[in-house]
C-alpha cells in the first residue's frame, strides 16, 4: 500500500572490492552521467555518502521496462575512501550497510582484496551483488552508452560473446572455490542462495541500469522489515574530523530515526547537537565551511554533527539519543555495554604487544593481520583513539614479563605528549604508522635488532 511505502527508508549500500577494479569510477558513473545530461534529478552528495532518489533511478532504468514500483525513497551509497591498503572504512562500511556491491574486474577475476571483502561480508552476513566491471575492455567490444546489459550483449559479435562467457564462467568457478554460488543475474533463479553477477562498465555506463534496479528491487523485496522506518535513532560514526570554525565534528550515517538540533546524544561522552550539517547541493563549489544547517534530519542520510566534546568520539561506534522519556544513566550504560561487547569480541592472549587504533574496524583489521601465521605477533591489550598515559601504563606491564612486548603498535592515531614522555621514562616503545604493514616492518626491525 502507498502508506507502507512512505514508511520505508532508503537502503544503504557500500562498494567494496580490490583496488583498481573501478569502485570510484562506478560511483562517479552513477552520479555523473545524469549531471552531464542535465537530469541530476536530486542526486545529492552527502557526508561520506551519495543519495540517489528513486525518481532518478526510475529514469535511469526506464529502458529495462521494469514495471515494479519503487517503494524505497532512494538509495544511499557510502563513498569508499581513496586509500584502501587494508582499510578501516571497508570494515566499518560493511557493518552499517544493508547491501553491498562487490566489484570484480572481468579481466582479472578474483584478487586478494576481493577475497578479503568477501570474508568481511560473510562475517557481517551482509547481502551483496557482484558488479563484474570493465566489460568494455573485452577485445572488439561495441559500446552502447548507458545501455542495459542484455541489449548491449545482443550487439556483440560471436567472438566477443564467447570471450565474455569464458570469463564469466571463470569468475563463477573462482567464487565456487570460495564456497559461493554465483550466476549472471538474469539467469539467477534462486536469488538469496545464489549471488547475482551484473556485468558493468563504469566507462560506458553499460549494465548500470541493471545494477541500480537490482539493488533497489532486491532490497525492497527482501528487507522490508529492516527498511521500515523506525523512530529509534540508529547512527554510526564514520569519521572524527577537525573542521576550521567548527572544532571537532563527527561524520555519521544516520541509518534510522530523526536527529534534531539540540538533541542530547551519548557516545563515549554526553553532549548536545549544536549543528546538523550537510554539504551544499552545488557540490562543485567546495567552499570551506559552506555547510547547510538543518533543524532536523530524517534517516537514511550522511550528516556532519558539530557539538562540544566530540574529540572523544570514536569512529565505528554508535551514537545514542536521549529521548524525553529516557533515563540518561540507562543510555550511558547501554553505550558502555555496546562498546564493551564489541571490544570483548576481539580476542587477546596473555603476553604480547599493546595495540592502539583509530576505529573499531581498523582495530579488528589490525588484530586479524597480527594473527596471520606469517606475522604472528601476540597481543595483550587493545585501545582506541589517541595513545594516552593510561595506555602506556598498561603496555608497561610487559617490561617485567617480556620486555620486547612492552611496545605499543599505534595505527592511525596520535600520541599525547604526556604519553610520549611517560613511555620514554619507562622504556615503552611506541611505533606509529598509517599502513598496517609498516607497523609490522618496524616491529620486526626492532626484534631483529635485538637478536644481533
Ligand atoms: P578503485 O581503485 O576500485 O576505486 O578503481 P578506480 O575507479 O579508481 O578505477 C581504476 C582504473 O580503472 C581507472 O583508471 C579507471 O578509469 C579504470 N576503470 C574503472 N572502471 C572501468 C571500466 O568499466 N572500464 C574501463 N575500461 N576502465 C575502467
Ligand atoms: Mg577508489
């Protein structure tokens, strides 16, 4: 019924996959073509995300002659970060997404980060669709711009088709080796059991209509409950950032509920929302501080929040809102438990180094890496955010037990001057890097140095 459709929120989608498979280009392609053709149709660039309204998706998929009504208001696609060596956003992103696009280069098949992404998706039980990208690179491909894939395949020669089929079959076999059934989406009779592959080109736009329609239809068909708008605020911190004139702000994805200016929010700290901000619609004009201010914002959206005390916020955690009937102490307790339950899922052994990271996602990724047989560095303690004196104290416990483990591996975080001073005084080493492998290299060099 139309009543129900009004109550659905936009599905949240993230794009994952190996570097250079075309993640950024795909997003640009979905965003860009419409702008060039003067039918931007309300596409808005949000904080850490892009919003595609249903009307726009309808327009782009009209050649597919899909009769199904679009019940969701639109699609919110989380932008992937530029640097993706090991990445925290990917693990963060997949955690809050309703559905993901896993991008695979048709010329390369499955690559190491494809498999890493797959494992994250499996771990979080996130649904996904495979975009088998760069079909235009098949030898002698005849492009038909922005065409549905079926129509463009009809125009190809027998040789191109046989090469296409050979490569698709190979990728299906590779997924099978990862324990996954996959099939071209238009042949897929058992979606849910078998994952769908949509051949695409981010350069010619071919297959993009299919991808958009499948994303929207699949989510609104199978996730009605999850997508039914709820008043209960569900909000995840993507990034903590200092912005000139605003101080420390947090970039969040509001998954559900409504946020208002002045709302009392609880994360690691209790504060009140001073400003709810989104970028101006004219996205080309990147004027510093040129944000639009809102009295209230309804999910799903990407938002920047300004408030006092946000320097204590932690990316990857949830923000709670204190309602008129809520007890602040209860909510503080819930926020604390939420943090602790995530932290306790990360296993630690008795003797080992101390690990500090900027986000829960990156902390998980780092611990995973340290556990691999080639690396095999035990961990005794973990922390989030800047390295403080208390972290140095905890790491110093190892001085007596196993001196070389009196070390902090700090990933993508700052070290406070007091912590640095205390570390020097006690003899605790702190290695800092923003690429996970570099932490390993530094620690290994140190251990090798001890042996000489
Ligand atoms: P990302 O690392 O996954 O974000 O990949 P990018 O979007 O940066 O793309 C990597 C390179 O592949 C760039 O040079 C793109 O222009 C190119 N590329 C991306 N998608 C396609 C495609 O569909 N066809 C072709 N021919 N090139 C593509
Ligand atoms: Mg990219």
